[in-house]
C-alpha cells in the first residue's frame, strides 16, 4: 500500500519525490515504492460563482442582489481541470491507503488541499506534513514526524470562513456598485480600508497650509546648541524670535548640566514577511509583490531560506542546536563574519530570539543549512538573501553600545541644549553595515558651572511640511498596524488597487485617482474602516485556535452583506466615470471609456452588456527604432505586418525580425520546460497553447 502526497506546486513535488525515492516519472505525478507524489497548481478548486447556482446571474442586475447561497458549493477550475482529474484518478487507486497533505504550511495551503480532497470525496486517513524549509533534511524530518490531519481541522475552518466571507462581501458589494453606477467598481474588506487610508493621507496633504517657524542656534566653542523651551525648539512668533536674538546675542553662556548615559541596543530580531517587504522597498525600491516573488524562489528553488509567509520574528527553542550548521552552510559568502564565530567553538545566538510562545504557525525568516552558492543567485535574489543573512548573523554579535552626552547651557535666562553621541562598541552594526565601526572620543569636555565666552547666535527660518504620501513600505506598515490582510495577501491587495485604477504608483508613492476618490464616497462607513477587517482577522485567528465559532461568524457576514447591499441600493449619491470620452460605441451607441493598459490606451464601451473595445493608440512592439531607440508601433497593412516609428518616419517589415523572433521563442521554450521551472509536469498541450498565444 502507498501514501498519496499532495504538494502545492510541481517544483515542491519534485523535491519531495526526490527525497522519498520516487523515481518513476509520469505527466501528473511521480511514484516510488511507498509514495505517490502529485501536485496542485495553486487552487484547483474554488467556490462556485453566482451563475453556477442560477444562469440568470450571468447578467449583472442590481435587483438580483444580494446573492447569498444557502450552502456554498465548490467547483473545479476549468483551466487546470486536467490536473484535478489526475489527482482524482490517483485517489481512487486501490493501493492508496492515505493522503499526506504537503501544501504550504499555512491557512491558504490547508484550503488548497482540503478543497481538492472534499471535491474528490476523500474518506481515507489524512496526515499533514508541516515544515518551514524545503531542504532535504527538513523534508526527511517532516515525514518522520507527520501530524494527524484532524489537528488542522480548525485551521481549515478558518480558511473556509475567510474565503466565504470575502466571496459574500466582495462579490455582492462589487456587483452592487458596478450595476448601480454603470462602471467597474471593486470593493472588499481589505482593499477598501487600504484605499481609504491613501485618500485620507491625500486630504491631509491637500488641506495642509505651511506655517513659518524659527529656530535659534548658539555657537559655543566647538559645540552648537539649540534654544529650547519646555522641550520645544520651534518659535512660531517672528517678533519673539527677533526679540530673543537681540537680547541674547553676545551674552556669555554658563554650563548648567552635563549628563552622560551609556546605552546598549540589542541586535534586531530576524525578519517576518511584512518587515522584509518594507525594508526591501526602502532600500531597493522593490514592490511587496516582487519581494515575495524573489523570496519564494529563495525558498523553493534555492532552498536557502525558511518559509516566507510568516508573521513571526522569533524562533522556537529547539532550533538553537541548528545554529552551527546554518553558519557553516553560509560561510562561503560571509567568511569574514562567520569565521570568528566558528573559531570560538560553540556558537550562541541572542537568547531573546528563542521564544516558543511567540512563534505562530511559522517562525522568523532565516537562512537554512543548505550550502550557499552565491553564483547561482540573480542580482535581486542576492540582495534579498543578503538582507536575511545579515539580520540573522547580527544575532551572534554583541549589542551596539554608545554614549549620549547632553549639555545644557543658560544664556541670559534662556536654555540652550547640545547633544552628541559617541560609539563605544559598534557590535552587531558591523554586520549590518549601518554604523561606522570606529570608536569616537567622548565629546563635550565641559563641566557644570563653567562660564564660556560671549556667544554668537544664528536664526534659521523654516516651514512646517505636510505628511508624505505613502510609499509601499509605509502602506505595508499601516496595513500591519490595523490588521489589514495577512503577510501573504498584502502584496496582492496593493497590486489590486493599482490594477483597478483607484490609485496610481508614481515615483514609489501612491496617489488616489478620481475614480478612487469617488468610490470611497459610495461605500458604507464600516467597510472603509480598518476596524472591520481587524475584527475579522481576530475572529478568524480565534477559529483557527479552536476558540471561535465558524457558524456564528458566517451568519454575521451574511447579515452584514444584506445591510451593505441595501445601503447601496437606497443611496442617492452620484458617480461620474472619470475616463468617459465623447466618442460613441459603433455597436450600441453608448459613450466609450478610455483605459490605460500595458499595451497602451484602450477604448471600451461604457455599456456593461456590450463587449466592444478597440485601441486608441497603436500597439507598441518590442522592436526598437534604429535611430531614436524608442519602441516602434505595430501596424497591419496590405503587405502584412510592419513596424513604424512616427517621429523618425522609419518603417520596417515584420519579416526582417523572423529569425530573431524564432531564436527568442526557442530560448523561452527551453527555459519554460527546464527542470527548474514550476510549470514542468503540467499539461503539455496547455503550455504550448500559452506559448503560442504569447508569441508576437
């Protein structure tokens, strides 16, 4: 008898199959003496759509809402149904005794597998592989310590509640807004409050009025001190500032106090996903989605880091014994940092990182014990790995120690303060590269009661500044603060806001569009508030921990759906599509809307039941003009396809690119079917079809 192992992706399935000795390769699975390893392609099963319950819902009508099925059903996703059928066939084999779920160890991974098994009608025993890295050793250890599937029933219930709640609220509110105002308007429990935060920040910026203020500085020997009163350094009254300058200039200064404090700062904890995304955005300009994509490759393909989709920054205590192996594996890339640690014999990381009670489903992101070969990593992968590695290595170095000196002066009854910081021991900062490593001499050779020569004052005029628009790092921090989404979903939510044209990303900052500003006025106040989602996440977490009631949660969601749709139906608010043009549709006569796409501007009919669309701008090719090097337009003429650069008046026939295109296509296909590609093992016909569709 054999065990059926269900992984989430082909790449993970290949690794598991290799470790388990499954050498017999088939199109949709790999088989060995004891195991059959197959895979999903992300979700193979999803919740039924409204039209699956009743064909009338294929047409969006406001009067049909809300759509609340008595019992939510499941359906197989058509595009990947071939893989579902393959798993279903394996599940019915007489020599299969049980199933080992080996999808991602988290809420969504549990849902992927359980929905497949539910749709198949699985009745045999279920086991769970729960691992935090994809190394061979981790896989072997995980299979020796398989957990009963029932242990994760609550996690599955939590995942179902999340999926059904998003379906009920998101689908109904989106359909209601879209049909009511005749424009594609998307809303949801996470994206709407996130949009509301961006718009609120924009309102603060637009309503901001700069206010002038003045600061006064005194040069006292080699020290520069700043005027302070009750801890404040700004003077908003120019007359008062001028009066102080006239009264204090040229007066002697007396030292009233000199205070020195030795301080210590421990190494920062390792990254969780959200903090890693924030810092990668600040340092490299990576979007949250890009960071997650690169991190996923480091985890699955290179096996150099532990599970990425985590919200914990701590490690379990039983991992303390693995530190030496991890350092040894990293040594080739960080010889100067790691060699001194290993030379001491037993290595010890900061004690505070090992806290079992603060580890959730997964621990912090740290390097694995897989041997490091930086030459195999792309530039982006190196950048991200270096961040993770250095944050991890910092745990083995002493605290950063520094001394702060605060000198207080009295000049004609007014207080001036100077502050200096001296590095005593750079400690872990030598690893992070954040601080100079040399030790500075202690500043301020002053003593209390000392009187100094008359001082010269300088006055500086400045203006208050508005808050900055959110960067991706800022937005992730706000989403984490208010519990909007999970580490695994925040990147997709941000991209969704951009794709639906309610915000724009400019120079790394988010700007609300006219559409976004109008949309936020149309939705219920509760849906705009982060509190709704924060409450949902708390309830979902309680369900996952066995302390919540899933039936009660979903009953509340259904009532809330009815209320939100009813408000939209009764609303008298007005919406005007910001991208409406004066051009009419040749098929139905309605006005056309202009949309920006990756291929240029498109004109689409504003009538939702009409499918008319055409390009407003010519399609741009990847071919570059030989003179100005801009992308050339693609046109279809009597002689066939040709390329044109209007500014340079250069025209070239498409045939001239045939050889280059063929070679490029050939390279792309070789890459697609290489052993390292995740698509390996999926339906060949589908992949060839995709390749041909993408070929230009």
